[in-house]
C-alpha cells in the first residue's frame, strides 16, 4: 500500500506477531523507514513470546520529523528471527 505523507505526519502500523514454534523467549521488533538509507523509527524491545501458536497484537508509529527529506520511503517491520 502506498500513501503520500508529509513531514510532520504520523504513520501507525497495527499488526500481530505470532509464534508458530515451540520455543518461548523474547523478541525485539523494529519499524524501519528506508529511502536508500535505513533508519529505525520505532521499536518494541523484549516482547515475550510464548510457544504454541500464541499471538501478540502490536502497534508501531513513525512520527515523521518536520525536517524529514521528501521522497519515497519503504516501511518494514523486522524481528531477530
């Protein structure tokens, strides 16, 4: 999905992280914005994930700085695994 956004705007992503494996632990989740150079714009650290197909709803937000360079940005949600 593509959207035209302006500096000073806010982008909110709502999603669910599901552990389909059999190992419990913690995960760091990051929201990255990239237009050639990648920057982390929001993150959740130490999210507890239980084994057995459990899910955690999350929200990450990018408050676009007023001096953010104009251009096309790709947003990506990343985890360590």
